[in-house]
């Protein structure tokens, strides 16, 4: 047993990190207190930390890459399993990312929304809704651009709808002229509203 110098609680030795410099071979702070200290330091010194990390990586790039390849070769199955689990638990996040990347390729993201956090959250929530409906109904749902990107439509939450995969395949890249006109008007209003707030 060992008493933490910060929180004052007496805990088992496994609750402390290793430290060869100390007689008992463990840190003076428990792991929870050490983590808390590290988080506080990181918040205060985020820029410094990132700069040092990047500098260290650039100076030791070959070593890092060799170590990374070695770990991957020795733990390929573990890596693939973790990657699969992460993707399954974050499907909405991945779909949001790939849809945005595709939209950027087609220059479909409105310039005034490129750094908008609220818009990013709206799009993510639309993809989460699609995932939830697929799970609840047992029918695959997709997030569809009502005015398709291939026709010049914007990658914008106001242009997204959740429909079944069958409906999406039937619809393909078609768009109702009235819907297209409505989306164009709504996008202009959204842009005017954004600029009015600044």
C-alpha cells in the first residue's frame, strides 16, 4: 500500500505508475492524480506541447516509422479488430467525414459554412439519425442530397434528407426543379443571416 502525495488516499501499488528513482519503484502521485496533472498542464501548454511533439517527430521520423511498422506487423490482428470496432461505433462520424471530403472535391461546401461548428454538428446529427433509423427499422437508410452534388447542389444541412436506400437508388441524381429553387432560396437566406450576425 502507498499514500498519494496529492489526494492523500492510500491505495494499492498498482494504482501508481512506475518510477525507478524512488525506493519503492513507484510514482509519488497515484495514476488518477498524475492524469489530472497532465491534463491541466496540457490545457495550459497545448501550443508548446504540439510544437515540441512535432519537432521531436521530425527529428526522429525514421525511428518512429520503424517502431510503428514493427508494432503493426506484430499486432496486425489486434490493430484490424480495433479499427473495425472503432468504425462500427463511429459509423455516422465516418460517413460525415467521407461525404464532406467528396463535397470538397466537387467544391460543394458553401464558403460561409466551411468553418461553422453548428453546421458540422447538424450534418453529423443527420447521419446519426440515418444510422438510428436503420437500426430501429431494420431497413437501410441513407443521407441524400435533395439537390445532388453532381448537379451543383450544396453540401449543406438544409439540402439533406434521410430516406431508405431503395428510395435513394430510385431517385439517383434526379431533382425536382421546385425543390431545387427552394433550396437555392433557403441557402441565400442562410448566408444573409450568417453575415448579419457578424
